[in-house]
C-alpha cells in the first residue's frame, strides 16, 4: 500500500461503500472527500461482490484475498497462480539446480513469504507474494 494511502488512513475515515478495485475514498469532514486511485489493485471482490482489502498472507498454503489465487504446490518447490478475471494459470516449479535434482522440503511460512530452507548446500529458496507496485 502506498505511503499516501497509509497517511490518509491515519487521518481520515475510509468510505468503504465508495471502494473500487483501484481506489479508496476518504471522508475529510464537512462534506469533503478525497479519492486516491492507483495503477495497482487495492481491493478484491468477495463472494458477495463486496470490495475487500487485499491481503497476501499465505494461509494453509494459499493466498486468496487478492485478484488472483496463489497456491503453494505440494511435493515440489513452487507455486501456481490463477487469475480471477479469466482463470488463466501459471505454474512455477524448481526441480533442479544445474543438473542436480532437488529433494523436496516443506516450506516455512512467514506472512506473505514461503521459504524452503537448505534445498542445496547453502541455498534457501524464498517466494514473496505481493502485487505489482
């Protein structure tokens, strides 16, 4: 979230009914509002078609509170992303370093990061799930 939005959140109350995928509206009082719009998504639509704050935290191997669903793959180091808009899918897998096969280890989850420790000598693999800036 941009510094501008964080500053407005500290000073003013957001008018949640005026949310869009790419904007927030804040009530400045006395009938004045300010609209903050971005090029990157700020909200995703829930099953009731309401805009919710994007949250890239990995829960149970999945990120689903955003404009896509990211799922950590099982038994292989990697992830899958499915776009909400058109269901297009991308799979990313790491199975070799050079010509050497990688032995799977379970990732450690830290917020929006999945960390596979010691996949090879002195090598950790980290995926950080974010939105485009």
